[in-house]
């Protein structure tokens, strides 16, 4: 039956291809390999398809909109006009895995209008790059479409085969799931209903969240997502596993409406990354290219940073978040000891969590504790901590835990940022643990998306850099607001502290090909106490060497050294965490396979130093890596942090071997990864 | 011929043994294994012999004194009286390889008097320990012996065999030679006359300096030295290679007199360590037990320390010592950068060398530069450096380079120490590079010995800790004056920077069995840039891992991390230098063979942590080391800094492998040492 539907699809594709072979409504990537064709069928329905090297990737896929209070915008459409354009420019990131980004695409704008009496208009804009495409809908101001209540956006993605997918469920309240790997036809989120997340809402087990990544039987890699999610609802993808078709399913408001807006407006870009290798997905800049230019004029105050924090200690139960429990973590005294550790080890910043009244008590129970983002717990003297940090040359990262109280935070944000400004704090981690209030607003819904955006803009006004936990998935906004350093929006290290289950060894080799394609993640690597002395039944599913490798493999402008200081003391492997840069100007993916392994080399910004990270899933591997990426003519001292001979993520996770070698760009390194293992190398250029 | 003389000796020994078998003039060690017999022959000459487990070690050996202006004290002696006593006590060191020292010996005092008309008297005191013996001469106040000008002390050590010896020549001005290993009968210092030392005076190629270490064909280890060298001249040993006999040969004043003194006086102890293993020599406390108790009442201000310093940079030629050369090392600015490095890496102290006017210019050329120990070079602001260090929590080690001007220093010492006190400096490194002035006073002669002692006592008055370069060999005085932390008095690391030749790979496995038996040495380990980028034709004859191991193998209460800070940055092996304790309370020699290998484990003072160092000469080795020394019932995280698979002191000295292992006292470690290699382990006790 599956085979039959695939054949049918191919046949239809060919037929339509002939029918719609019109230069004016098709567009190819600059290298000609990706081609998008748009057309209108006999009933006046609009559809598009996508091919790669003349092989269909997305078959004919229809687009339409349903409204609460108006007729569906679906049929009787005609192409009024089309426009084409080419963009070929480059722009500079303030921070990122590479600083120079080429933005080279061909554009096609299709202007559509209903032939019926309403004559409603909208445009479909395609931008086709060598690494994929994006398209969005523009709704101009018009008489018969003013206030708009979208009941459903129905953008189809008709797969040309039963691709292998890495997916997690269409949860409206969380992205913190483990990924599943199945054929598309086998997608079924039912098992996720029994998940262990505190907050989760999966209204349709046949929907998945994005980025959704696939591999075709021809070895083509695809990832579906959206870019520039602004004033809209997040898109999940409802899967028709029989017909190999996905349809956009937007997250709703309480009343079931998906998006409340008015013309003129435009939707986010619906994006499809297309690459001939898994590495190509990672090296793609599609998502950021589809966002707007930086809106912050002077960005001098923005820069990447490494940090430690009073955080993991609470996750593993060494201390409590709350002051009225036995052992409050974030006291003045303990903050100072963390500051001392940071100063000693050249870690730029210290995160202070659980510092303010009620934090995060509101999350559980009756939610009666009164709090703001100004009043400290009595045992935490914020000005004194900031003074001490300054004396030691350490920066403090403040924390705004909203406990989901977005409405309250919205009202008090100005004062909260002012307070940070007064203290001289330039970076804030915000958090949204718990059900969102006003109630029945989902994390991925339009209300929260507008909230997150307001917080970013308000932070920018206050010259505050943000990284957000329990955040909406990134959609490339960091290009426009580079003060948005990172987001969580996925299942991070914290689940290894208390998750039942925690993460699994393949999680870290799926994240870079899925969630991390969307933008930087505050995963918080660096656990040395893999077996977690404070948590008998949990462990990190990784070797210690892999924890180091994550600092290179996972790009983020904020990188936490997340373990307890006592677990770093005396351990020579900590030297890598001290050394690994957090600002890069260039990156190369050396090898990659989704869910299996990933090796990336990155060049430190403004120096000749490089670092390399290599990780694997539960299988051990051997690689030969020619160091051709190193600067030519430069000699390097390579400090190699490898899995030990008997290393194994579960049986012997702490077995490592640190070595020391002189290399050049002509050298070839043999890299051996244990089960669940990794290797991290710091290449120090010798003057 | 050699065989014949040995047989003859054995025969004589047996004869005499019978003749002198007198309980009153013999004494044994507490365990009965070492026996000393004293007697008078028919001519009234005094002699002694020593046996170990009834095997003769030292055959009949005569004692006598020659005077400039009086008849030799040699014949017609009679035993007037004898006294016996037993000491069984223990005492506590302030610092040392072990803190508790057992002092358990049997004493025998022989009161001698000439039968002739002068009736001069002197006593010989023997103290016989399980680990060897010491004997000294006491001269009571007496009519016919008042002012005393010793022309020669002639204490014989008549070897009972042609033992294998590790020796260096009887140099009156220096101990900075490489050791020779020969049969006793082959000792000949002629090759040393062509040595490369700036200052050296070898008046007799058949004499050797002490400690002089030997191994008998039965595998008994001996080391000859002296203890409590006070108001006397240093003893060299003149070797009669034909008759397998050594005779004390004291270092002379300019006029040929050896010692100028007056009754009552006593000589230093002549010491013979005796052990059944090479390890036994190292574990012996004989030398300190033969010194006087601590004379410093309050010793709170004395404590071991690790330090870095502006020192190696001058040795390798990165900077100059002197300000009027191109690139003065010890400027205010550079001192601050070293202070920053020390603060960052928890190194307690920073040594400042070449800070004062003329330092060390006076050493060479016309010696016309005027200097004191108060006036800084204009580019070195001492109060500012001290202020900055204090701010950073770092201590400064001052330096008094005398350039051999002992007379001048003696006069100005008070002011120089006052200046250190004013600055708040509590540790001073002193140096005596160059020929000694007043001229023709040798480093090992009585004048200098009194000078060094005066400096130690004056420092103690000022609560200043000293470590002395170009010093007289230690003789256990640190028991009496624990502010004498260490001395050089041997060929240290510095020769690897510019020596032609430098040291050789076996040097470090000879030092602990020779020079270091006498007391702690400021060897300055820790070179990472083994091949010395600033010195093309020199290198350190060691692997990097061996450099780490030296911090454990070489006991000293001052341990320098002597390489350039830039060579430590980023190198994970530096973690060992940060971690290795400098205060211990217990030590165990795991295995040892002179000139071949040495493995020592030491317990950190007041913690359960241990460290282990293992080193080898140019031969690679494998050991199995049961960790029975570790505290029972404690789990340890072992950070293992080992030679890499292809490590070799010359071919691949930087190849190391750092590993990480959980162990207990029941674990057994396999230790693999490369040629010229080593292994260092820090055992961190887990709470």
C-alpha cells in the first residue's frame, strides 16, 4: 500500500510537472540543484513542489487558510502576477559558528487572488538557496480581509517517499522530549502521552514539532522548520502517515483560534533545509538568512561568554532552590565561593539562580507565594555579591524565573531590567517553568511568542543579553536581536540529573541535526561526576571526554561549565573547559551522521587556535581526521582529551587519556571514540 | 691484588676482633645489627670498626689529629673511662618527608688521654642507630690544648671491600658536579679538572665530597657524610684506592690551617648510613637525629611553599638579569605578570631575582659595580610589587645575591633583612655565585661555614626563611634552624639550560641517594619546554612526566614551578603542579635502585590525599605498585600523569598521557616509565 501510494505520487508529480512547466512560476537555487515549482490546479487551488537534482523531494503540496469568521481561502485562486529577484550579499554575525554569512538566493513572488467575489489577495514568496528554501505568505491590506482570525493555516509538505525521520511530538507546551527515529509512516506520538514532563500538552499524537529532520533513501537530508516566527503561532506538523503528507498545524489560543492579527501581515517562513550530507544541514545558514537584519545599532555590549552557576547543585539536590527549605543554595556566601572559583579559572561569569523571594516555589503547590524580580531572599545580598564579583573581575548573570507568569512579568519587566541595570548586570537568564499565566496560553502559542519577543526587545533597550529557558524554539531571531544569546527549547543536560529516564547516549548526536539547526542552545555540558554522587539512580549517558567535546560540537555563545566546582578541582581535564573558546570565526563539520556521530572543528575568533570536538552515540568508532582545516604554515600544540582505553559511557565513563602532540595542517589524527564517548582537542598555535 | 688486600683486611679484622672484644668499648644498634668496636693498639693508637650482621663493613680505622703548632695526637692513647647510654625518643618536624622522627640509638663515650707528658684529652662519642652511626670528637677545656689550629683531622674509614661508589670530586668551592659511578678502587677525579664550573677548586683528585654513597657486593648500602657542621671545616674524603681506605681531609683556610678553634669544642658527627636497601638510605633520619633540637621557640612563621619566579627566563636567555643589558627581566611590570600567574594558579609565592643594582654583574669582569641589598634597579619598584602581590594574595620571595661577597654581606645583613621585614617579605633566597671574598676563603671552608650559619641565625632573628644557592652541603641543621628551608649545593636543573654538558638522565636518580640524603635541595623541577626553544643546543634530559614526578621524588619544603608561565598555559599537565602538595606528614619509598629508578609515595599533611612519583634513568621500566600505602577504607580518585606510549627523554619528551582512575589501598597500579621517563600521581581522597 505504501509502495503503491509512492508510485501514484510519482506519477502525479510527473503529470503536474508537465502541466505546470512555467518559468514564471518556478524558481531554482543559485546552483540550479533545488527547484521549486508553483501552480494552480483546475479547481483554482494553489500548490508547489520541490525537487533536488531533478529528483522530487516534496511532491505537489497544497496551501490554504481557514478563518474563524470567513470563508476558507483555498479555491478559485489565480496568479495575478509573479516577480523574480536574486539576492547575493554577505553579512557579518556578531557571534556564531562562522562570522561571515553568504546570503545568496533566487526569489519568486506569486501574487494570488480569488476569482470569486471576495477577491481576497495574498502572496507566496519563495526564497531558494543552495541549502534549501523558505516560503511565506504575505497578506496585503485589503477590504475583505482586515481583522484576521486564522482557524488553520494548511501548508502541505507532501513527501516523495517514506523518509526516515527524527522527531518529537507536537507538544504545545514543551520541546523537552527525547527524539524518536522512525520511518515517516510510523510516526505516532502516543507513547509521549506518558511522558514525565511537568508541563506538556500534546493535543494530537499525529503532530510533531519542528525542526523535523529526515533522510531520504537517496541519502538526501531534509529539515523542516520555520524562520522569523513573529506575531504568529508556532507551527507543528500534522502527519498523514498513509499519504506521506504533513500539514502545518498551528498552536491555538484558548478559544481555538490559531492566530489573531490584521492585514497587512506576513507569516513566518516555512523552511526546508536540503543537503546531500548530514554535515550540510549543520553548515546551512538558511534560518538566519530568512530573518531580518540586526535591529540593534550599537552591539558593543554583546559578546559570548563561558559561565558557571549555582544551578546544577540544585538539580542534583546538593542544595535547595528555596530559602525555606533546609539548605538554600544561592546565599551570599556560596555565591562568593562560586565567584572565587570563576576568578581562579578564568570563567567570565557566574549565574545566580534561586536568588529572589519565592523562586521557584510558585511553580508547585498553590502558587500563593508573592514575588517580584527585585526582592532577594534575606540570605542573599545582591549588591554585595555584585560588588565582590566586580572586585574579582567576574561578571554576574542574573536570573528572572517567571514560573510561567508571563502576564505579571510583562507588567514588571521594565522594573526588573532596571534593577539589573542598577546592579550593572548585563546578562540575564530567564525561565518559564510551569503552566503559563494568563492560563491556557501555551508556550508555543501566539500570546507567548509575542511575550518572548517583547522580553527580547525590552532587554535590548536595557542593553541586557538574554538566554531563555522553557523558551519557544529559536527561529533565527538572534540575527535581528543578537542580545538573544541562546534558548533552551529542548531536552538539556538537566534531565540527566533527575529525568526518569534521563537522556540517552544518542540524544547528543540527534540534537545538532534537529533542535540546534534552529539556533544556539544552552545545553550546559561539562559534567565530570558522570555517575552523580548526589543522585543514586541517575547518571549522564556520556563519557567524561564526550562532555568536553560538546563544548565544540554544540555551538552556543553561552557555554556553561555546569558541574559542581568540587568536581572540577584537581581534574586535569578541566583545563579543556578553561581553554575552549566561546567565540569563533569559522567552523568545519568534519564528519556527521544523524544520531550516530559528529565531528566539528572551529577556529577561535581573532587567533590561529582551533578546537575540535567529536562525539558518538552508544557505538564506538574510529576516525582518521586530516587536519587540513588548521591554518597553513602554523605549528600547533594539540592537547588531546580522549576516551581512555576502557572508556564506556556506562561501565567506565571517567576513563580518559589526555595527550599532547605537535601537529600542522598536514598531520592526520586518529580519533578513537568509546561507546557514548567523545574527544576534544585544543590546538594552540605556536608563535 | 685487590682480592689479596681484601683477604688481608678480613684476617686483620678477625684478629683485632678477638683482641678487642670488650663490652665496655663496643656498642650495637638497638636492633643489634650494627656493631661498632673501639680499641687501642699496642702503640696506643685509637681505632674503630663497624660490622653489620656480623659482616665487617668498615675495618679497623684509625683516628688522629695533626696541629699546626703542637704534636700530633695519635699515639700513646689510653682509654680513661667509657660511658654508655640509650636514647629512645621521638620528635616532631615542622616540615619534612615524615613529621614524626624516632631517635633511638645506643651511645658509647670513650674518654681518651695521652699517656705521654702532655696528657691531652679527647672523647669519641658513638651513636649507633638501626640506620647507621655517627661519631664525633669532643675536646674538653684543658691546660695543654687551648687555642687549637687543626692541620689535619685524620679519621679513617677502612672499607671492607671494593664497593661500588657514587661520588663527585673533593671540590672546595662547589658541589655542582655530575656524579661518577665507579668501584672505590677506580676513584680518580682527574676528569673533573676540566669541568665547566665558573668556580671550582679541586686540590686533590683523589678526594671526594660527601655525601658519598656506596653499595657492597652483599647489597649493603652505605653513605658517608657529616652531621651538624658547626665552627669547623667541611670534610672531604681522601681515597686510598690501593688500600680501600678513606681519610677525612678538611677544607683549608688560606694559610693551610683546617680549623681554627679553642677548647672546649666538638667536631661535627662523622656519619655512616647503613641500609639493606637503597630505599633504606632515603628513609633514614640519621643526619637530623645527630643535630641539635630546634632553637627557634615560635615557628609559626615557617612553612613550606610552592613558588614560581623570574629566574628560568634569565637562565634560558629570554630576559637579562642586569638592567643595563637589552631586556631586563625583573621589572615592576613583569613581576606583576608573574604575580598574576601565581594568583591564577594558586602558587603561593613569586621569587624576584635580579632586582637590585649590579645584581649579578659583580660576578664577572672587574667587580667594580657598587651594590647593596636595598637599592633596586630603577625599573623595579619593590614596594609597588609587594603591594600588588598582597592585593593578589601572593607572597614575594626576596633575593640576596651576594656574588660571593660574604664579608660585605656579613656587615650589611642586618640592614638587608630589616629591608625585607619592612616590605613584609618572609622568605629570602640567597646566592653566593662567584669566588668568595674575603679572597681565598673556599665555599666549604670554616670561614664560609661560619658565615652561612650567621646568615641563618640572623634570618631567624628577623623571622625570615632562607634557601641558599651556592651553599655548603646540608648537614641536618634544618632541625635546629627550620627556617633554613633548602639549599642548592648540587647540580640543579639550571645546568640543563646552559651546561655544556647539561645533566644526564641518570643524574636525577643519583641525587636522592647522595646529595639529598643530607637535606632538602632546591632543584627546581617542572620544565615543560623540554627542548628549550630559547636554547637550541640544550635540553632537559627527561620526559615531561618525569618533571612532574620530581615534585614527589625530590623532597623539599620549597618547590619551584620553574618553567616560563607561557609554557604552562593551556597544558593540562600543569594541573599536577598545582595539586602536588608541598607539606607532607608521611612518606614511603616504594622501590629504589641508585642511578636506576626511584618510586616514592607521600601523604599530604592533614589530609588523606597522597601523591606518588616514579622516575627512571635512560632505561624504560615497568612496575606493579600495590597501593597499600593509601589510607585504608578511603576511596581515591587517582589522576595519573604518565609517559605517553612513544615517550623518550630525547626523541619524544613531551609525549604524555593523563588518566583518571578510582582506586583504594587494595588496588595495584601498573606503572610504565619511558627512557628518561617518570610518572606522577595525585590521589585525591573522596569524602
